[in-house]
């Protein structure tokens, strides 16, 4: 059976639940950045974290897959963006 990541690579993103939660590591991998950069995005308000379980463990921090994917949209290509 195909995994969610293989579906994304195959261009089958419509088969993935946009409200699915991903870990810090998964979010970093999706964005092509280090996990500390994901933490920085949270600090800057670019990404909202979801706390699951114990608040002490960083492994219990999750993100909505759709929100992480929205950071992959190039600047200026969103609806209502400035064209030039």
C-alpha cells in the first residue's frame, strides 16, 4: 500500500487528509528545512503548533498537514496577490 509521502510524490495530494497531523520532523522534511527552522516559524507566527499529550515533550508537537503545505506556496502566487 502506498504511503502518504509516496502519494504526494506521485501528485495524488487529493487523497491525503488536509487535517492530518504531522510531526516536527515530518513538517521539516516537507518544507526542506531543519526542525529548528520549523520552531522558528512557530515563534514568528507562520505556523501554528498543536499540542498533543504531555506539554513537556517536543515529540508531542504536531502541525496540520494543510498548514505546512500552505508554506510551500510561492510568494505572489496566492489568490489576491499582486501581479506585476
